[in-house]
C-alpha cells in the first residue's frame, strides 16, 4: 500500500463527526443544560422527525435494534410454540427475540441475488409448517433487509395476508432505503430499525426505533418500553422491558439526520463506482430496479475467501464477513433440528461473502486502491 493513502477505515465515523461537530456539541450541551437524560424533550423531537421521514403515523424509539424487534413481538403477545418465519442469513438478533419469548423461529432460504428472504420459498415453508404442526400456531414473518436493500415486500405481504400472519420488517440495515418509492420502515404491519454506530444512521451507543400506523400498537409499544407502564410509572398493566433510548443518543441522531439524505447519495455514488470498476472481476451486489439501497455494506462473493482476505490485509484493506455462519447452523439454535444442506443458498453465500470499506467519505484514491487490490 502506498504511504500517501495511510490507514484505511472500514467505516469512517470521524470524517462524519468533523462535519457535524458544531451541531453535535450544541445539541449535547442542551441535554446537559436541561438534565433530562432519560426521556428528555429530544426523544419526542426525534420520534416526530423519524416518523415524518419514513412516512408513517408513529415512531417509538428504544434502547437498541434488538429491543425494536422484541417490543412488537411482545405487543403481538407472542407465546411459546408460536411460529415466526425469518431468514437464516442475518445477525442472530432477528431470531433471538423470537426464541426469547419461547416462540419458534422457522427459517426460510434466501434469494440468490439479493440475499433477502425468498417469497416463493416463504409461501412453501408456511404451508409445510401448517400441515406438519396442527397444534402450533403460525403467527408472523420477519423479513430482513440485508446489506441496505429492502426485501421484496409486495409478495411477502401477499403471503402474510393469505395465511393470516403479521409482517415485522427488520430494517436494521435498510433505514433510508426505498422500495417502490416507499421508505424502509413503512412496510409490513410494523417495522424495526437499529441505530448501532456502524449503521447508515447510527448513534454513539446502542439505539433503535419501531414504526407503525396502528394506534393500538403504538400504545402497547410505549407501555412495553417502560416496564409495561399504565397510567403512571407504578401502575404496570403488562410485562415490559427497560427499552428507553437515552436523550444523549437522541441528540446525536438529530444532528446526524441533518446530513443523512446527502450521505445516502454519497453512498450510492461510491457503490456505483465500485460496481463499475469491479465489473467482470468480482460478483458485485445486485440491487432491484424498484429499490434504492442505503449500502449498509458493500459485499462481494469469492470462492477463495480466506486467500482473498489475507491478500487484501497485506495491502492494508480492511474487510469483514457478514455472516460466516447461517443461524440454522448456530449452536444456540441446535435444538431446532436443522442441519447443513437445509438452506443451500444461505450456506453458499455465507461461505463466500465478504465486505469491503463503505461509508460516505471514502475518497476516490482510497477506493481505487481497494479496487486494484481486489482485481490483482
């Protein structure tokens, strides 16, 4: 690697921070001045801005992306034995929240091009489950929007309607993306996102949000977020969690939202440049014509991953693997009885996928070095 390029960041949060430093410090100072560190005024301001951005009636912010997935399931009163259909090619949180409630994660293989849940296979798996398990109840679907692109929601929602299931959109990686001109977070019956620092819109700690149009769902979510609170903090009407977002994190997110749309544009420009320069040299990401990705990751496929990653490391190019082992092969889910070969597409992608640096502040010089290193 040439000396001029220096250290390459996989995600450069410092460059972003330099741009919004003044706004960040002003907003954080305001929180310090009023001292409402939990559920301060910034929480309501953020919820209102996020709901308007997504185009839904309600937004309930919470402590993490995992809370954002768990809270709607609790609102739906998911019980032990209930079946929730989801992808095995995702971070464990998607299926973990199902298992935490004693419910049953039922995995469905992915589309080989988008890596998102396959709607045709979804319909098959729901039918199969209902036929084989007359005593158990199929309740919902959690489609995952992987690497920044939303799943294909029209056919997914059609499957859900046919079988009487709810749809909980896992938009942890897609916040800011669009599907048929609808923003991520507005699909399904309810949607969850994450504000983990590495996400396209991330805070400086953990954070998440739930989106919906249903008033009853919103009321339940607000109650669950604060220990099942009713009319006051010592009146508990249901079992809940401590799922509040810190006011400081809300202040950070409000500052970041000021440049978020611009950053999405920069991400798409960088992704297009990667794809153009790597054409014919690598299996580059596929984005559907009716989608705009937010490029949470830029992921490639190779049959010689270990060798590739070692060579890229020697050239100073950082990489990551999302995800090396599908959920159905994780020890935590061994009790479900799945085995290698059950979801061949997920397994093939998990064995060959890797991600390269992607953030809005990637310079052309650094990107050219990454591309050259991959090609060579």
